[in-house]
C-alpha cells in the first residue's frame, strides 16, 4: 500500500521518483501530544492520523532534519511548518477591482509607521515564533527531566538490589542478630 503525504493539497507519494528527488516521508509521532500538534499543524478538518500516516519532507525546514545517520530523521520536538494553505482553501479567484477607491488603495504604499504603531499598541498579542521556541525549549527540558528521573529510579533499584544482596549474605553467614535482622526486614519492606 503506497504512502501519500497527509498534508492538504500535497500529492507526494513514496516511490522511486520521490526518493530520487530526495523527498523523505516521516510517520506521525506515537506520543499523543506530539501527534496532536502535527495534526493541528496540517489544519485538515476531520482528519485523524493512523499508524501509517506520513508527512513528506517538503513540509519541514532544512534545519528540522538530522542527517547524521544512515536515514534522515526529524529532530526531537519538530512540527511540520511549511505549507501553502491559501492555495488550497477553495476560494475562487476574484476579478481585479476597478472602483476608484480600490485603485487608490492599490497605488498608495502602506505606511510603515502605522504598522509599527499598531504592533506596539498590541503587546498583549503572542508572537507565534517566540511561543513555538519556548514550547520546544520546555519540551526539551521536560524530556531531559524525564530522562533524569528514569535514571534516578534505575539507580535506586540497583542500590536496593545491592543492599538486599548484602543483607542476604550477612543472614546466610549468621552475622546478624534476630533483632537487627527483624529491624532491617521492616525497613526494607516498609
């Protein structure tokens, strides 16, 4: 069964031709949160990705890829971000307006000062680039903390196993009194 890119309006299919062009295909993440972010980035109504759904490399920036290994991989936390949505929104092309007001608006260049003033008036608005950057940083930090927690739990498990083994040796050699043995059992089981 061929793999088609899930992006709206993209007709790329995994085949020899796209491989020759250097187009790679990447499955949706298994993590529910990351999968939802990819799904939202595609902006497809009523689309639910399955385990075989893919997005082609055309929808990622060059810096989103890790090409150090034998296969091209998407870097951790990257979301597809290169789309041409306006072309595919189904809006009919309208004829050029010919009223005097429309012609005047087309002739006058936009005033940059007004745009800058508007931007400074709306400092409560979110900058999507900064939000995405902070979100990626938070994801990386979360992943690092999860890795640290997993390592700490593994170390704790190993240490408990070592202590238990040492206590078993001491019991076997009859080097512990009954009272001490009972206390240690209570501590280890409690």
